[in-house]
C-alpha cells in the first residue's frame, strides 16, 4: 500500500479504530527496529523534527576477536554452565545473546577485505564450538544453534561464503568438507544438508571434479589412519564415527556427479565407496536422496537394480516403489 492510499484509508476511521491499528502495529515492530527508528520518540512528540536513524558503527576487529576468543574459551571451560568465579551466575543465561551478537559482528567485519581472514577464522572457531556443544554440555540449552536463533545450515552457509572469498579454491573445498563431516550436528540437521551447501558453492565443472578428487584423497588418508586428529576417528579407524565419515565422502561424491548431470556415474561411485554394514541401509540412503530430488525414474532404476542384486528392501521402500510406479505411469 502506498502512503497516499494509507492516508486516505486512515481519514475514514474513527478514533477507536485508529488507536487499535496503532497499538497493533506497535506491538508488531521488533524492539531493535523501535530503537533504531526512534519510534517511541516519534509517538511522544510527533511534531518534532526527527533525524535519520543512527548507523551503528562497527567495532574494531581486534576488540571483536578478543571478546570472541574469551567467550569461546569460557564456553569450553563450562563457565556458562557450571558454578565458577569467572562468569557470574547472573550473566550465564546471556551466553546466547553474546554468541548471536558476535556472529553478526564477525559477518559484518568480514565485508572488509582487511578483516575478512581474521573474521573467517573466528567464525570457524565459533561454529566449531557450537557444534561441540551439541555433544557435550557447555550451556544450559539442549540445542545451542536453536538457542542462539541461527540454524546450523545457515551458520555453515554464511561461514563458507566468507571463506570462499579469501581462500585458495582447493583449500576452500577440502576445509569445507572437513567442517561438514568432522563436527557434531544439532538435532535438526543432517550431514547431507551441509554437503548440499558445499555443492552449491561449486559453481564450475572444475570445482565439482576437484571435490570428487578431494573425497578420494580423504578416503585414502582415512584408510592410512592419517585423519586420527579428527573427532570421528578418535575411537579408531574402524569406529562407527570413522565409517560414517567415509560413507559421507561417498555421498559427497555422489552429489557432485549428480550436479555434473552424471547420474549413472553418481550411483556407481556411491556403491563403490559406501561402507554401510548393511546393503539395505545403503540402498535406503541412496533412495532417500533420489526421492529428495524427485528423480523418480532414477529411483525406480536404483531400486530394481538393487533387488536384482539380491537386496531385500524394507516394507517402506516396497510401498514407495508402488506409489512411484503409479505416479510415473
């Protein structure tokens, strides 16, 4: 609605209607907008001359870095959860607001080429700490990303956007894969969600092929026990975490082949490199990804090929097979 239209409509309303509208609009305005636009001052003195909203000045990157490092250190030491003399009890529940503010400030600081490298490093540390807190108690909330109000996928995407601007491409691709696979997840995020974010940054054929090559390299490093410094390998190269890591390398390669419009190569790559103990579970994962992409003909072909190899799909997949056949007619 244009301003002129608004004025015409308001002229026809009675006082009680205008009061109801204004109160409803005031309640709907976020507190930050009220403060920035000085809404309260406008209501208190509508005839006064109001200047343009103040633009918040950015803090120096060194100040942000000092606070971020201190916040992360205190979090790892459980000073925001357990009784201690470092973080007062009254300030511990406010950790989520501190984390969110630092996240915003670091993203703003990253807009400056001079600050981007340090901001990217600090964002990465902040992301890794929030991931860590999904498995270990650092805060009172059960889901750190949810408490901060930032979805893990969104944090990951913004972190990669900063890193993409400053890092050599091979370093960016490798580090992105490791960030996605070597850190813990919150309760609403799948590894595949993070891998899809990475694939979206691989905007050339060369980058997608490079990612497949890096997956192959990481698989060899895992087999040679050269990734033991990563959390998934902390219990050994044959642990469940290590197997999941390798399985998701197969999924990443599958996604890249699919993005290259090579579905047959994608499925071959997946079956060649996945390490699920049960072939039926491997089939379920593959069909889930094809269903997510609504690749119905590929779904049916993968299903039929698996059955021909002697894999017995679960009832859920058998039911889906019938539904998809009817859909594709």
